[in-house]
C-alpha cells in the first residue's frame, strides 16, 4: 500500500514529479505539470491514463509523429504530430492513451496539472 499526504502531493505537482516510480512495479504514478507545449511522445509498451486537475490544454492523439527519435528503450519523441485527433482537455477530464499511440500537448494555457498513471 502507498499513501501520500496532501503536502507530498502538492510538492510533487510543484516539480511535476513521480509519486510511484516503475521500479519493481507494473505501473507508475506521477504528478504531471505543464506550462508550455511539449514534444510528441509514443510509448511502445506503456498505456497512459491522465486525470486533469487544473488548467486547459490542446491535446493531439494518433496521426504521424514528426521527426521521431528513440530517446530510451520503447520511448519515442518527436517535434509534433501531423493529423490525429485534437481535443481540449480541462479539469476533471480523463483520457486513456494506449501503448503505441502518438500523443502531444500541442498548446497549454496557464498551468496544467494532471495525474499520470503508466501501466503495461
């Protein structure tokens, strides 16, 4: 069992830090924090589950990654996504991104906080 106090969770969101690393687990839990767009991502083995706590972001899933590069085993990053489905994520939204699906925070308005659960 793992327990995190509110103070621990808030501290993790200040940094965008993991609460549970995948070391020895089939999952990880992180406090995600964004204030600007990022690179496109594709995880060959991990499914991401995002639960949005604060903010608004334009999020793209599917399509084709632009300039993909392997950054770690099973992890690919790119500069953008061409095509795909664009949606606006905001407070209380949940999105599940299966392994192998490109995804990208195309635009972020203000501070965007979300829990990320990664599982295989």
